C-alpha cells in the first residue's frame, strides 16, 4: 500500500477526532450564532461595514468547518472494519442522531422540528448500512453495487446532511481503503464541490493507524447533541430573531 513513510504519519485516531470535533464546533458556531443570530437579522450586508467584516469571518469559519466531515467519514470506515459489534455501533449512531435532531433543528434551522433536513448522524448511519451490505456481497460485485446503490438515494430522499454526496464519499473511502493514495485522491475529488473539505485529506495522509488516547466513547457521541443544544440556548438567549 502506497503511503507516507512512517516517520511522517504522526496523527492517531484520537487527534483526528479532536480536529473533527473542533472544526465542527467552529462551523456550527458560525452557522448558528453568527449567521442566524447576527447576519440574517441585520441584512442586507454592505461591503466596507463591520457587518461585512463579520460576514468574511463567517465564511472563513464555515470553510474551516468543512474539514470535519471527511474526517468523520474516514473514521467511520475505519470503525466499520475494526468494530467487534457492528449492530451496537449502528445503534450508538442511531441514538446520537435521534438525540441530536431537536438541538440540530433549534440551532441551525430555528425550528423545534424540521423534517425537511436531517442531521449528519443519519448520513453516517446510512453509510454504515451501505458498507455492511456491500461487504456482505463483495464476492459478487454486480450484486454488491446494486444493493449498495439505494443508500445514497435514501439519503437524498431523507435530505440528510451532505445527502447522497456524503454517501458517495463514504463509498469511495470504503472501496479504496487498501490503497491509501487512491483513497485520499479520489476522496478529495468526490467532495471537491465543497472545496475547503479537500484540506482534510492531507491530515488523513498523516494517520498512523493507532487509536491514541481518546475521550470516553460516551463523551464523544454526546458531544454532537450537546454542542448543538448549547448553541441553541445561546441563540435563544442572546440572539433572539
């Protein structure tokens, strides 16, 4: 497998997870507090004003946030191959998605329930299901592709975060897992429509395959709904729209 020399692969799974969590927090802070709380209520935004400067800050923060999703997808694929209990892995992501949906809607959609758009945990769950089906039928490539194809369509129908394009990225990372260079290059190409996300892939090239010292699993899963709930509270208390 073509990859960087070991001495350059300095990032373990825990460090990558921290990078993803922090960049996601930056992204959601911009999308919630800055956009929903300040920019939209004060529109229109005029070039040369302090509001326009804040808009540029917002754009930079959203760009930084694009790094998170490819890392989460990469770790989902790694987790799929390393887990000893796939149904339990799926259940954890499902519960995190259900627990996150109201905070997600309140923080980013400004509604208690918004069935028009679903949080990213459901995208990751569909990705796990897709990989499970494809792995089951990997010895029959045509059947594997036919049975895997409906999952991006389901993501599109449910309008999950990143939708069918997110499932396409997961599929690429799954198919080319044993060929790191192809995996990262094709992964970057598959999400180049969100061009700042490409900057996640040099970080993934530095992955050394080690677990590292991570937070307890429960804390990691609760971070997603917890940070969205905090943003929703802050948006309601300090940025009433």
